[in-house]
């Protein structure tokens, strides 16, 4: 009948929970008496008695009326929830034992069908056990199919299912140990759902991803058509490596939602504010208008660094063209003033005189320059390009208008041909509405409070000029925020509590040039090329600095890859870090101390990425990797943002295109994301919007590229990012962590892995020390993987704390304080004890007449553990001299009141309360309280006294003695008691003594194997004429035993080639010594597990020659003090 306890606990928990609206005004629970009741009539008071070891059943009871139901309730019967109206009356369900059924029937209540018995409980528990066993067997079978992960050469890191525009796709990533050298693809076998065989869902192949000559992993997605396309969602996949090792993984969902209605927007949400592409001038005008329309919510910020502006020198080459055979005779001409400031319209004409022996001359009339070539005796022109350039630069009037040079460093030995008037032009074709002056760069700052006191979020776009869609994403987002503020509470919450910066065009000069002159322009318009290089008009579409390679973290100038020192390269990093006003403006905004989140919107490719974004070659050494917590935050936020994007029309940014830049794309030395993350600690992401950087404004198909649709979907992502920033700011919920222990192929070790319910850092120890924020941090297993698999000594204690990104500590522990940590034993199948509860008891009266009621016990259940603890719930039972007297369910504050049953025997009686525990808390029992029961008439009454000396002893000692005295009073005369006395410690009998002639006896206490307070009580058994009584309680404090350490080093002769073994013995008689010892030799320390018998050992590595000091420190445990021993060993050659 051992299994009956759960049923008893369950039914006791509902005793006081009955509520029948309209039928029962109040519900009470009558105390359980232990005297045999007389047989009552139907209207008499009924006392129910649940006999020891009786097992209750659930039975039906039908009563004819509400009045009769009130009588039934008054008996104190344990009723389940609910009352059913039946044709013959009201039907209830009672949880009763056979003896209670007998009493109820005597009282006139008819019990009906038995609905539930202990056999049903047994069956339910057996079913539960079978289900658990089956799950374990399934897991073991799953593991048996695969090669043990400790030794397998293939590892599946991701297996993710998603839909893109409704089409199912499976993305798989795996690592193969031979991937650096072998080019084999890997085959992925898919099942077709739970319980189906591998291969039933088809196969697909994944290929090596190699970057900078370094193998990273295999990756690939199932095709959307053909034989390898998905026809069902797989549950598991299997990969067999070329060497025969097998890896198996469960398939998870990537962006599992996103097709439903947007939960953020709701009815009436305003959106869709962009109707065409906008050039940078129009973008700035748009945000200025928004700030004008919503002055209480937005303001324009003029960023401190003006750009060069949409302007260039006027240029020409003579002769025109780029044919290399003309290079020796070609001139490069630049105006001295910008084209818009007088350089445009200058003409240069080269003439060949027909007369012989003419000198080289230069003449200027207004802005027309004429070069007359020198001739020889045969009237042939002889002036070379070098000579003409020198002549132009040497003429005061001409050199005031232009500068001339030979073509790209050529010696210029060719004769310049006669050329009709060639007009110099800056080649800029934008309308006059686009300024040719240095460009002021504008951002809009939004928020109800914009003084830097609110968390800052920074959106910026068009670092690359040709990316026309990203600015629309930022404009759409700004419009949504401001125009929904008055009508949409969720938007209002964002603007009320965040400071939002939007910079729609970082690179306005290049943006204008891309719109009106050269659509593929990527960089700004600054020409850093040398005159001897590519500074001429023929290179006008290749100049400029790549703004997103000009920042000052992990840049080209630091030796990182992905940027170029060549002025015409598409990734030209500029002459120095932050040389450009465009990059300095971004840096200026990022330097605001409240900015903690950012999104750099680019196009294209539908990527979503974060730092690190740069590495060095060779070796592919990346910028510092985020911690596992930081990576989890990046990844977790990404899931939310990408789900919001998907909601617009079903676009899924794929798993393969989500992650750190260096792992998904390429190295980009000197990018802004790395600057924001590493320099300022800003969580910085990069969008790559759409599948092309200049799609048609309206998509030609529902799923095709279109600036309008892409602006809508990615604006969803920016709004979701604001929600993440807001949630982070208000996050006060501690993280929850878990630990998993699995078998290892390494003898004496197990594998340990942590997980958390949110991005959080785990700080752990395995040597018995208290973890703090300087303890070892749990790290990632590798590139694009989860947490590492730790190898830990089997049986070691793991202690850890979890701290989320906001600084919340799991269970509100205080890091570094004893007891403020989670703990686990490194054993497969280990089940931790439940957290402790503590129960206290008070009585509203300390004296009562025998046979009378009227005493109420107040019980309080608390949780004494460190940090946040589970809320107590369940049932408390009050005992008198070890026998139950009544039960009640505790309330939300852990309190309950229990009326005590009448006590028939005069004397002192010990009252205790026991909390039965719950699924989350261990049971506990209160200290006893003495209740004095006086005789109603002249009856002999015994009184007992208890003393314990000493009241403090060490664990393992038996020096305490309990002395009990009993006196009997009758008719005013007191005599010594006789008979037996039981002495109890914590409610358990430890000895029995016989009273001597003086009514006294003694019992020796101990030894005790554990430290802690002990409650000593005594129970006088009574005689035929004298009733029993109790004495106490007395607290005996058992302190930690004093430990000593013995150390033995073998072999006796330790050499530099023979390793020393240090054996430790912790001595403490009668006390469990399990714990940890730290052994230090030189600068090295070793954690040694000490078993229950106090034994432990460690073998040192080879030691260098000389005398070595070995310090052994036993850390102690809950029952033993710490101890230390120092020995010295001589290491010989």
C-alpha cells in the first residue's frame, strides 16, 4: 500500500476547497477525534474517524435537498469539487475511508457507486511510469542508432524546417572532422514524420562552406522542386559520414509562426506610407515634414559633419576614350573649381599649325583655352603630352582654370593630336533641386522624451549609395511610429519609453549620384586617387570611399580582411579610419550613451547578421566572438524580428543567411556594425533587404522582388526591434536554467550541458567553491553551435548561477554568497532533492480541559532557501503526541488554521504540524508546542520534565544525556512517577528508560552523523491509573565535527620522470566526509573528490626537480569543518 500516499495527499488538498454558490454559506472541517464515538441519529453531531493506514476511495453520495447537503458538509466529510443536480436530489463525490463510510451510513447518508479507488491510483501511476520508461527507451534507442557524440566525426548543428512563401524547406548544417581536407558532400536522410524510417522522406545533399581557405561547416537547403523537394515535415534526419560515423538530430521549426495576423498592429493600424523611390534630398525633406507635423514627438538633428556634397571638378581627357594605344599622347584635365562653381564649360582645343618650326603656345580667352603645338622643319606637330601638360600648368591664365597631367603616370612621350574644342564637365545630371553645396546630413529623433534618459535605438541606411530600398524601410518605420501614436497604444508605449534615431541616408552624395548619374555607385564621391593614377574623368564611376569600410574597429588598418587600399576598389577603406564625414556622423550618433540597439539597413540578399564581421587572413582569425549569452540574445531577437518580417507576405529569411557576418557572408573590415558592438557595446544588426538592390517599385508577382513590398515587410522587423528594446528595458524576470547530464566515453567522466529559457550567462564551478561572476563562464561548443559539452568527474557537485543580459539573476540569488546557487550531482539519472520548506506552529491556547475542544493551531509554511523559492501549496496536518488531530489546506500566504480534536487524557501533550510537501517543495515538521490538558475531576495527573546536558555537541560524539523526571499529582498530593519513559529525537524514539524511586531516568543521546539542531522530547507512557504525558522540547545543537587531514605521497622516491600520487584521508569519526579537497603544488591546483569514507587521491603531472610544497585543503561540508595539511616532497632527477 506504499503507493496510496499520493492519493491521500491529493484528496486532503481539496478538503477545504468546496464552494457551492447559492447552496452553502460556509464550509468547515470538523476535527478528527480519537475516542470511539457513540452511535448518533441522523440529526446528531457526527464525528468522522479516519483510522490509521486506511486508504480512501471516491464514492457518490446523493442527498435529497440543499439542507441535507448542509448536514453532510457539517460532518467534515472530504468532498471533491462540484455538485450535480440529479432527478432524485443533489449528487456529490466524497473521498472517504471504509470507517468513514460506516459512520456516514449510521448517520443516515447513503453512499452510492465507488468511482475511484487506490487501484486506480496505482494504475495511473503505473501508466505514468510506463510512459516515462517508454520515453527513456525511445531516447536510448535514438542514441544507440547514432555514434556517441564524444567520438563521432560528424555532428549535426542545425536541422530547421520552415516555409518560404508557403513552400516547405529543410535547412541543414553539419560539421565533419575531415571537412578541411576532403571535398565530399554529405547526404542527409529524412524521415517522413514521427516513427517513420530514415529515407522515407527522401534525401538531400549539403556541401562544404569554405571561407578564406578555412572549412567552416557543411550546409544546404532542400530544393523546392524535383526529387529532393520536401513532401512532408521530417521529424528526424540522419547523416552518415564517409568514414561510417552516424549523427542523428531532431528537426526544429525555424520561424514557426509568421503567417497569422500581426498581434502587434490590430484594427486601425496605419501603414503603407511609401509610394516611390526617394533620393536623399527627398528623404531629408520627408523627415523634416514629419518633425514639423509632430513637434511634440520628433525633432530634426543636424549631424555635425557635412559631406563633400554632390559636386565634382569638371574634367576631360584629350584625346577622348580609353584605348591604351593613346595613353602616351593622352592628357588628363581637371578644373580648378568645382564644375558647379565655374569648372563646367571650360574648353580646351589643340591645334597643329601648318607652318614649320612653330613654338608650343597656350592662349586663353575667357574660359576657352587653345594649345598650339610646336612643329618641326617639315611642319609636323612635335609637342608631346608631357610638354603640353607642362605648358598648360606653366601658363598663368590657363593654370588658373585647369590643371593638366599625363595620363595615369605615363611618361607622355606621344604627340598630342589636334583636337576640336573639348568641354570640361563634372558629369552630374541631377536636377537643380539637388544642392551642389556641401551636404548637411539630417536625422530625425523621435520619442516623447528625447533628452537621452530613455533607451536609444538607432536605425540608419544607405551607407552604400546604390541601395535605394533601405531608406524606404526607415521612412516607413518613422511614419508608422508618429502617425499611430495617437490611436495605437502599443506604438504610444514605444515612443513614450524609447528614444529612436532614424538616419535615412548616411551617404547622400553617393545616393544622388546613384539616382541621377551612375546607378551602380556604391561609395561616396570623394576622389582620393593620385594624379599619376586613376584620378581622371575616365575613372569618374570608380572613385570614392566605401563608407562601410571606413570605421575604426577591426579595420583594414588593423590588418583585417575585406577592405581595400586601392582608391578605385569597390571596398576602398579611405586614407585612414573615420576619414569620411559620413562615417563620423554614424560614430557621433552611436556615441550617445543611451543608444543600446541599432539596425544598419542594407540591400540585398535577404540576410540578417551581426558581429563579428571581420577576420584576418591567413588563418581566418575573427574579431572577438560574442559570449554564448550575447550570441543567444542576437539569435533570439533575430527570431522575433524575422517572424515579424514573415507576417507581411510569408518571406522567410533562411537559417543559412542568419548569423554572424563572418559565418554567413564574408569579412568586411572596418564596418559600422563592428564599431557599434565592440566600441560602444550596442547590440547591432545588419539587414540585407530583398533579393536585388534596385528592384521595381511594385513586385511583378506576389512573391517577387519589389521595393514597396520589401519596405513593408522589413519595416515590420524594425518595429519589432523596438519592441525588443522595450521588453529588455522592462525585464525584471530572472532567467531559468537547466542542466543535462549524459554518459561520456571518457572513463570516470560524464557530459554536462546547460540551457536557459532566455539569453543568459552561466557561471559554474565543479570544485565545491561558491560560484560568482568571476567563475568559469559556460561557452559555445563552436561555430553556429549551442553550448559546449563539459567533461565533468562522475559524482562531482556542479554549482552555478544564471545571469541574463539585463543583469537579473536566477531565483534572485546573490552571486558569491553561500547557498545562493543551483546545485546538481554529475550523475546520469540524478534527481535533485526538492527545495526545503519550514513549518512553524502556534496555539491560541496552551491549556484545555480534558475531553473539551476549543484549541486552534495556526500553521505557517515558509521556504528558507536562498533567492526565489517555490510558493508553498498543499496540506498541513497537526499531530498531538504523534497522532493526527486535523488537517487543512494552506492559503496563498502558506497559512492554515486547524482546530484540534478533544484530548481525553490529562497531562502535557506535544503538538506538532507537518507540511506534506508539494511537487516543488519538500515536507517539513514544526517544533513541538506543549499543550497542557487539565483533569475535569479528581484524576491522577502526571507531569514530566526534561533536561539535556550539554545542549551543544559535535557531530559524531555521544556526550549528551537526556534526563526525565515524572511527578504524579492527585488530590493535592504529589508523588514520584513510575513506569517507562521514551526519549525521542526529531520525533523518533532513540531510547527508553525506567523511572527510579525518585521518578527519574536518563538516556544517552547520539552519536549524530550530521550537524544541525535536534529536537529532544520525552513521552511518559503512564500506568493503569495514571495517564501518559510529554515533556520538552529541548533543542540539542549538533555542530560540525572537527576534521583532520592525513596525506600520503607515493612512490617514496619521486623523480622528474615518475609522477607522484597524493592520497588524502579525511578523519572524522562517525561523520560522512564526502566533499572536495583542493591540492596545490607550485602554481597548479587540483580539485579532488573525497568520498564518504574520507578517501581521495590525485596523480600529479611530471614535476620539475627540487623540493615542492604540497598544500591540501579539505573544504569541509555541511557536517565537517575544513582542514588543511602541508607536506613537502623532494623531486629527484
